[in-house]
C-alpha cells in the first residue's frame, strides 16, 4: 500500500511552474503567477511510519526538501525507510539530502526544529491534539495546522433512514482511529422516534458505545446498545475509538449551533432529502469539508484524487482541507517587459 501511494504521487502532474493566472497588461507587460516550492518543509508526526514515505514523496514531487521527525517509538522503522528513500533519490540523480530524518529520539530535537526559523520554511505537525497544540504554540517557524477531527453527522428531519444508518456506521466504525471518523451524532427531533432505535441497534452491532444526552437516553431503554450519559467533555472529544456522542436537536439551526460550538473544523455531514436543508447546512457550517449524503470518511487526499496527502489542514491560511501537491507550493509573479519603466 505504501509503494502504491508513491506510484500514485509519481503519476500526478508536477505543480511547479504551473501558471495559476496570467495576462497582458494594458501597457504591454506580460504578467504570470506561477507555482514555486515552499522550500524546506519540516514534518513532525507520531507513530505511523507510512507518513514518512507519503511526506517524502509529496515534498519531493512538489520541489521541496523535507526534514522528517517521527515518533521515537517508530525511530528504527523511519530510519530504514529514509535510508531506502535517500538511496532511490540519489540513484535518480537528485540530492539525497533533499530527504532527511532529524536525528535524536528526545524532545530536544523537536524543539530545535521548531526554532529553526530562517532554515526551515514551514512546519506541518501530524498527530494528536497535544502534539499539534505544542507545535502551534511554541514554534517560531510558520506552521500549517493539521487539526484533530471532531467530525459530526447530522440526520435531518427529511433524511432517508436507510441512507442515514449506512452513513453513520461508515463514518464511525469503518476506521474509528482516524481523524475523519465521526465523533458526534446529531438527530433532528422530528425523525428521532423513528431513527434512533434503529441507529442505536446498528451502533451496538458495530461495537460502538454511545455517550448520550438525556433525549437520546430516552430512546435507549429498550435498545441493546451500550449507552452512557454524556458529559460536557464528550462534545469536544476526539475519541478515535468505538465511541460516539449523540444528541437530539430541535432544528437544523440548532445542529449548526452545536457544531459551531464544538467542532474542530474538520468535516461535518448532513443526511437529508431536502435541497433547501442541504444548501443551508453547507452555507452555515464553516469546516474544511461539508458532506451532503456522504460519509465523513471521504475527507482524504487519496479519496479526493490528490494521491497521498501531507495532512488535513483545519486552518484557513495557507491551505485548507486535504493537502496534496498544490498545497505544498507557494506562488511568485513573473513580469516580462520590453524596456518598460514606470512613469
């Protein structure tokens, strides 16, 4: 799978040099805005060694050098992978030092990387909330924040029940340990009596524990689901496990209010047959991805056709959402004249 992802990246168009826009100005000057590499990209990430290869492939393809600082628990695996990558890069006639593993397994090497302003152009942290918060707060190097994934599924009053069950279970249980899995279920009060008994049983069959508000608890009495009373902390929790918070809301607007209060800005989904409800939800919810009648699990660079991804940015500058090759570039303007001077 790792090698296949690299081949997918190889097959993608090279973004460097792409003309983003261009025109001939009234004075005859030719103006073009073109993509250029960011420069030296530092990646600080946790235990998954596949990130080592994905990050190196994406950075190299977009013309960047990359400094990799993975988890100490995967240091030997990362060392072996980087050795293979450097040999391959050198064999292709490129500088092997374009890919480097930051030496050391302690926290001091992470701090040095975060303080390397002027040597490193951007840092991208990938991992849990604590890691990301530390990098954002302590780094003097510009950071692209890849946020945690407190994703929501909202089942509207006009939802197709079978579709809603399928989307809920896929969003939560297909792979609960990743950032695009659903962590909160919101159900419109008008559909709750019909939907929640089925949803609770389906979640039980998937092995999911439900952290329920008092209105959901009322539907759980005859359910086979494992249900516990929700606490205020549940609404902001990224479980990354077979757990989900659940609440009944009075309206679509109340669902949006709940999401605005607790979301990490990653992905939110609505299940509805109403185009008006879908349109209002997509307009009001301010997250990187808003899904209509689709699982939250689709927020992924590979699923979006970007090849592998460097992460999913939950900030609005410089990139937002799954970060593929174009998001690992900046732009510059090329001005071509014929002796033009400004008067």
